[in-house]
C-alpha cells in the first residue's frame, strides 16, 4: 500500500523537484489569497454589526430642544 507521499533523497530528477516546487508555490499563493479574503470579511463584519446601535447611541446623546409653539394666525382687532 502506498501513501502518495514521497521522500526526496537527492536522486530525483530536477523536473520532479521543479514540479513539486510549482505545486507548493500554488498552494502558498492560494493560502495567502484565502487568508486575505477571510481577513477582509472579518474586518468588515465589525463595523457593519455596530452600525445600528451606533446610530441609536448618537441620537440618544444629542440634545432635543423643545420650544413653545406660537400662534401666528392673524386676529381681528375690535
């Protein structure tokens, strides 16, 4: 039974080692891209989740003035 893993003993051809190197580079690049996308999703999820409560908080801490209502209708004088 073979596992598919091979040990490099130095007797392999350079083509085999170059192919192995290309495969590892592809995996490395895919890993970097994947980790970047995950970081972007996690980084953008925080501000999006805080959006609603932040607006409520800003509204609550602002002053809300109350002014008297003045009757501006014209009255007939006698």
